[in-house]
C-alpha cells in the first residue's frame, strides 16, 4: 500500500450519517452510494475525490450506525485508506471485512492540512508529504485482523477457510 | 456459587474467588497466601480468577473459560439478528456457495427500517428477504408491522440472560437490558457468521456506571442516558462493556433498562448490560426453559473505569443538534420552536413511553404550529396502548399514529425533515441530516418532554403538565 494522495482532513466523531445519509440506503448500488459519499459533511467530496486519495481524521471515525454502506461509499469513491486517531468499532470491522484499509495514527490529523499531498507507506509505517517535510507515524494493522485484510476481506478469507477457493 | 474473596500476592492470580465448600482452606490461604498455593497445588484447580460479565459470556461462547479482557477469541453466538440489511448479509453469504446458514434456528430476521415499503427498491428487497427466510428455514421472521428488531428480541423473550447476541444494527446493545452480551456488527461479518457460526471478538474491558437515587417527577431513564452521554462523551466507552448498577437501575423496569443499554451505543460501548437481578428473572417468569441463573461480574472483578451518578436532582434533559453529548437541562432550550415532535424508536417507543406522553397530552391539543408523530415500537405495544386508551388520548390530542417500526428516525420515510425544520425526537441520534435535510435540526428528549413540546410548539418542560 503506497502511493501519492490528496489528504481530505476531517475532525472528530465523523458519523455514518455524514458519510452516507440514511436517505440513500434504499439503493445498494456501490456507484450510487459513492456518488453521495461524505455528502453530509462536504457536498463537493464525491465529485472532487480522486482514486488513491486518503481521508485523515480525528477520534472515533465512523461512529453511529452499523451501515456497511459507509465503507462501500468511501471505497467506491476511490478513497485508498482512512487514517484516524481512532475508529468506532463497527466501522472498523466493516472496513476490515470489505478489505478497506483503516489505519490508526495519533498525529496525522494534526500534522497534515486538508489538501496536502502525501504518501502512505505501510512498510515504514509513515504517512509523509511528498517533500518529506511532514511525517506522521501510523500503526500497523493488528495481526489478528491483518490476515483478513491480506486475504482481501472477509468473504475471500472465509472462502479459503471453507476450502471454497 | 461464589464463596470467599481473598487477595493473594501470587504473580499469576491477582484476585481470586474460592468456590464454596473450601472454607477451611480459605482461612489457611488468608494466613499464608501464595506459600499455601505452592504447598497445595491441587488447590489451584478450585480457584478461579474473579471475572467480569464480558469475560464469562465470551469465555463460555468461545470454549475458553480463561478468556480475559484484551484477549481475542473465536466466539459462537447464541442468537443473531438482521433487519432489511439481511439482503446485504445474503448477498455476501451467497458467495460462499452454501445451501443454508449454519443454524437457521439461531437467526432472527425483522423487517422494520422501511416498513411498509417506502419505494419500489425496498419492496423488492422485502420480497427477496421473505423468500430467503423460507428457503433457509428461518422460522423467527417478523414481517413489516410487527415492530422494531431490538424491541422484538426482548419483548418476545428471544434473548435470554448470559447469551451472546449479534445484530447487524448498532443498537443491538439494547438487549443487554435482560443481561445478555449483545453487540452490533456489519452485514458482511454476519454473512461470515451465517457461514461458520462464529466470529472473532476482543474481550472488552468493563466500565461500571453506578446510578443512585430515584427519578424525580418528569425525569426518566432517557434523561439519565442523555446526561450520561454528556459525561462520558461519544467515544468514552469505546470498545468497552458498560455495566449499569446501583439503586436507580434496581428500580427500573425492563423498558427503562432498554433505554440505558440502547443509548450506550452513543457513548461508543461495544455492549451494555443492566446487572441482572430479580426484575430480570421476573421478566422471564413462565418462560420455557425457565431462566434459573443469570451471569454477573464477580464482585471484585477488574473494571477499567467506574463512575457514579446520583439522579436525585436531575431535571429533564435535552440534547441539542447535532451531537448526543450536547445535552443540557430542558430550561436551556426554552423558546426553541419546533415543526415536528416524534415519539417512537428502539429507544423510546414502548408502552411506558406512550403512557408518559399520554399523561402530558390528556385533555390538551398539539400546537397548531407543529405536528406530532407517534410510532409504537411493536404491534404488542400498539395493542396494549389501544387497550389502555393511550392511543385514543394521543389521537384526540392531534397526534398522528404511524405503524410499528423505526418510523422517521433514519430519515427514509414517514416524517422526513425539510430544510430549516426543527424536530424534537425521543430517538437516540440527532446527527446532522439523519432525518432528512442537512439543514434541519434534531433535538433529543424523553417522550414526556417531546409531548410537552408538541403542546407548546416549542421545547417545553413536561413537569408542569404532570400531576
């Protein structure tokens, strides 16, 4: 996981109603959900986000409902990863299960500004600006969930476990 | 059976509980501590470390009785529940190429979020779910109009004390009101449980909330929960199991206990229970099989955090937009005009809630400046409220009755808010845009406060309407 990305900076307690409002949940099409990603907090996000961009946020990202569509919306909008101080637990599990990287960093949300360009390098455990002037350490994904991430999500992971691959 | 509690300076065992029947040995241990254990190693088998409720339930469900907070276990749930997102669960499940879920008898499916169907798409989803429950032999299926999933799990006694319960809804924590460890997961995760019968769970730390005092007139469990949200914050109980205890909760009926466990989700809790007691056992009276035992934390089990709150001087509480933790005494919100008042949801749509609203509304009229929407949490709640004349009082006052279900709480139908509109709601979330327009405002309060506000057309203290 490594690439150059625009940082989209958000604060604490970004809830799932902001990530994908309930009125869009009738339609399960990922493209439809992606078209309304983060609409509750930034109406331009879905239009302006590019493949590989990274969301950096404060504490408790993804709090609120268990709607998996919150992860689907971000993933299909092209977001490469969410780097936050902490995650609400159901959002975190949903992301892991859908093979969407959610990474904890105590400092990224204070080091980076919205619109910064950055490179996420899980090997070195850093999120750093292109010129190297800004660096935030990121935590590795815990071992017990990394096996699911490495498999590409829970469905391929369980398929393997069931011997269905 | 818990015998004696002793402190033993033994590196592997900080606190121990001796099983009954070892009284004399217990005295010896008190005197000689770890030396005795070393001298009589056979005793160690009779000694178990003090354990929390979460450790006991997840230890049992994972076949790992030594599981401790922080351990990751592979646990098998006793009961799982999904609502309309059963559609998403099945979408992932169908990728596994299995004929049916691991145990259809442990699966509950409820249609409640968009019922009756609000769109062609929802109608199609409902139809597919009705078919798949037949195909899989899922007997515990509750179709549109039966009620809200969290209400039905408790009301129908589907959830029992000490069980591990999973639901594809964040407010699954509500079932902790009857002493179960109940937590929310996502749809794909549930598909994995349908396939394998288990999932990984980290055994949570315990967060004790001691509530003392008696509720003053016009103050309800909801007011306590909103006050707690301000004290604990939206992530203050993250990844933890809240245990409510104290003289207040011992007085609370199951309905009030459900409010506390439901709202714990808004503090980040993984699960929440009201420590089970005689009220819990009474709830299951006559049930088959009988509830003979409940699971509780040992008295000196580790708890990571503990707070005490006395509710004696608590006033009705209102949470302002757009955060649940932005809660203050109702008098701080006077003169906030409202367009809509909503009573219902998995938080406050029970019989007790409709009765509280009717006490305020009796002989009065909803203000011409606003509308009142009432959504019973289940068909049984509706039937009981009809029997008692509660529905008649609400309708006579000018309230609009909607069918049992989630109603307008999640902004998909039946009372969606337009730009600039203000709603006071008995629900659990006032997040921006939740009930419709991002430019609308949601205030949270108890059903009595919502009813009083409906009468005045602005946020109002219910105490002046209660005899």
